[in-house]
């Protein structure tokens, strides 16, 4: 990636971080952590051991020519195993941000990635950088009929998905399935026959 | 005889744009250091042409490339008077660009600090809406990988009636991180740019934008306090200290060294106290840690989250017209128990609490789809505050949606408010508008602290 694209990617990530921190702060029962993997002419972990999001500062990426997405997917696959992610966890959220033109062997990268144990339970999201980003590649990463890659200017929408991903299981666990719908209860109280004076509703 | 400057063009001259549109130069609209701006007609439609002085094109060697890229990429939002096409004229070695024409109902926001009678008077709501739009436009610019480099008063115009804005002078816009062509404008540059340790970039833009917001809301500079007030003649060393090497925020919570001076900054202090602490916190971050650490500056999305809540929550003093923002403090809608300007006891209208949003229920106030988390277009009017047709002491909220509301009254009963009907506004009432639930409440009054 180069020039305005890398700048756009950096801005998207900088903007998403405070929103992520807010989600973490609003959900103290969930320990939201983040790792960062960068890929250009090589792929390497920038933040390898998952860090609490409140400690993370985005260090700007520099423009480089290559896009070794295949290497990145292989490296990621190695982390998506029960051994690498021990203990009780919410599904991992994977976000791929790229202008979408891999310059290495990405096919074998995708194979390794989708063969990893935790890939299918992960929530996979993507950010397409630049107006002519290759959405097909990003779509193959997401592999979900209803989810489209986000654009850099709505990177904060990531947070909506992540919120959903991180809070949904918690909420589901804490509300018993047989509890009445609170709105329904409310509806039953309404007495349609009760006359309403014209100085309350008119 | 007046000799035209090298590279000048003339009214009446015809030209073709680089993409092949036909145009004719009309009257001169104005001139600046870099060139002249003309009214032009291109393919039958009015536009503005900025035509550069030849010597300027020789100094600013990246200009042409920046403009070409700008034209190719298109405007980030319609608020920008963005370059649309380049223009050359046969036999002339300079060039220019076409941009949308700014209509005469727009005024430069520099007039917010002009002495009367030229001062631009805007309501607090308009000032906030102005900042919201700036945040939105600069966010789109930055998210596309660009930076503006010279955010300042002189480049922003506002229509005082609608609060719509326009951002001019987009010829310095460049890829974020590329070598800048300018440093910026006095009093708007980030301290590291004042000290010449950095060229403008998206993070220095964020600083300049925060200054612009402070100026727009207060009509005052955030770093001008006691120290600036004590200076009789500003010289370059003092200026470097105030804005470059030793800047201190007027409202720095940790030091009073550059704090407000009684009798000089009173109105600014009152306005500061009238704003929600969430907004004050963003200014504090911008002008304390954000002075020294560019990565801690407030991002546009953070400003927008807070600014969005303000326009509907403003109470205007009946006695002196001073504007107070009702905000949530300790989980309750709260405002001062006496006017921060004239000291009179305020009479607050009831408010509607929608999550973290407060809407003051004055007659005429509208509630729009964006306030209700509704799927409708953001500006669709969903409800309106009206007085009772016969009983003047009653006000109600009319349901302008096509679905009924469920309400529960303070007396404990529940009712349906059909589409088109109104429900009495009384504190303790809860209204279910589709997805959102609103509560009508009184304002909790708190003694102002200084
Ligand atoms: N799109 C426009 N529509 C109408 N008037 C415009 C437009 N753009 C600029 N002008 C007017 O033309 C004049 C010169 O504009 P401009 O700011 O581009 O000059 P400049 O050389 O950049 O000035 P400066 O010396 O401040 O840098 C100003 O009076 C400005 O208000
Ligand atoms: Zn007053």
C-alpha cells in the first residue's frame, strides 16, 4: 500500500481505537484485548501478546510496495488454535484491513487460515482501503453472505459488530429464556376502554 | 498604463478546461497573495476560477500535482469548495482551477471575533452545528488519507440562517505525511509546527480544528489567558512562548498560571461553565496533554459523539438570553440554579431524556428520526411540542409518526397515543417510540461552582 491509502488505513485504525476503548469500558465484565499483525513485504506481529485495548496506541504504518496477505493469514492461522488461545473466551474478532491486492501466494494462505480450529467460530470483518479496493478478496476472508467490507470512513462501524460479538453471548447467558418480554408485560397493562380525558391525550 | 502581472488573465477571455469543458472568464471576485478569483461560466453554469500568479506556481512546485490529484479523487463532502477541473489559457504559462462558486449569503467566520457592528452573531446551537459539520467534513478528508494543512478562520464560511458551512482554499490539501507546502496560520498552528519541529499533518490538523472549535464557541483563543492579558506589546519571542514553547490552556485544571482574569474573561468563564462537562473534557484534553502529545488529540468522531447531543438541550435565560446547556450529571438532567450570566433564577421547561440525549420541550421543538434511533431518514420529524388547542397552560407532544406510541403516565396508568394525537407533557411520563424509550423529566438544579 502507498501514499493516501496507508494514510487512510492509519486514520481508520486511530479512529476505531477510542470507540473500542469505550466498548471495553462499558462492558467491564468482558476483558477486551487486541493483537496487531502487519503485512507488507513481510508479515509480522506488531503486538503479539493480546494487550488490553485501553493500553493500545496505534503506531502509523509506513507505505511499502508489497502486500503479503498469504503470509499474514498463515501467521494468523497459527494463533487460532485452542493451545494458542487457552481458557474460556468469547469468539475472537478478526479484522482484515487492506486495499485487497495480495502480491504473494494468498491461496495457500486462505487454505491454512480456514483450516485453523477457531477460524469458523471467529467473527471476521474487513476494511477496504481506497475506492478501488478488491472487495472479492476481502469477501473471501469474511465469508458471510450479509457482511460487506467496511470503508475507511465508517471504520467506527467495526465497533458495532464487535459490540454485538462481545456482548451478545454475555447477555444471552444472563437472561433466562423463560422470562417474559418486558414490553409485552407493559402492553398488558394498557386498558383501551379506560376513558382518557382530553387534557391528557388530544 | 497598468501592466498586467505575468501570467494574468482577463475578463471576457475564453478557455477550455483540461477535461475539455468550454468556459468564459467573468468579473474579478477578489485577489489574494497567490492569485485572483474570477466568476466564470463553464458549460453554461456559474463557477469560480482561481488563477495563480505565475511566480506562485514557480515557488509551489507541488501545487499542480496536488490539484490534479484532488480533481481525480473528488470532494470528500459537499462542504468543500473543491477543485473540479484545471484550466490553462493559450500563450499563458500559469494555470488555475475551477471550483464551486460561494454565494453571497455566506460569511467568513473570522467575523465571529470582529468588533461590532460587523460581528457575526450566531446562537450557541448554530455554533455547535457549525463545529459538527466541520468535524464531519474533516473526518471524511482524513479518512481518505488526506490532510488539510491550514485549518483556520479565514477558510471557513457559514450561512448565518441555516448554519451550513463551506470550506475554501483546498489547494494545500495533500496526502497525510507528504511534505507540506506551508506551515499554516498564526494562532492555529500546532505547537510543534510553531516550533518548526514538524510540518502540518492530520494530527496537527486535529489541533487546529480544536482551536477553531474553541474560537467558534467562545469567540476567543484557548491559549489566551492571564499571560496574554499581561503582555502590552506582543513580540515574536512572546508569541513563540504562548503558542509554541510554553502553551497553557485558559482552563487548565492543573494550573492557574494562564487562567482567566476577573473582569476580562468573565463571559468566557460563564460560557465554559454553561457547557456539559463531556465537551469541556474534550477541550481540556486538546489543550493540556494534546498540546504535547499529538496522538492524544481529540478525533473528529469523538467530537461528533458529544456535539451531536447539544443543539436540542439548550436553555435560554428569559432575562438576559444567555444560553445554558442542560446536561447529564450524576445520571440526572442538570443545569445551574441561577443564570451564569445575570444570576436570575431560571425557569426550566421539562425535558425529554432519550438515553444520553436531552431535548428541551419548548413549544415548537421537533424530535427527529435521528434522535429516536429510527430507520427513517435522519431529519424526518417524528414529534413536535405544541400547546393545547383550548387550555393554554397545557403543552403536549404530538405523534407525527404513523405508528402509535405507548405511554405510561406518572399517575401509573398506561395509554396508547395514536398517530396524529398529542400527549400531555408532564414529568414522570414515559413514552415508547418504537425502538427508543423516552422519559419526560424536570431539570435538576445545581448551584454553580466556580
Ligand atoms: N469559490 C469562491 N467563490 C467566490 N469567491 C471566492 C471563491 N474563492 C475565493 N473567493 C474570493 O476571492 C478572493 C481571493 O481568494 P483566495 O483566498 O483564494 O486568495 P488567496 O491568494 O488564497 O488569499 P490569501 O492571500 O489569503 O492566501 C477572496 O476575496 C475570496 O473571498
Ligand atoms: Zn440570565
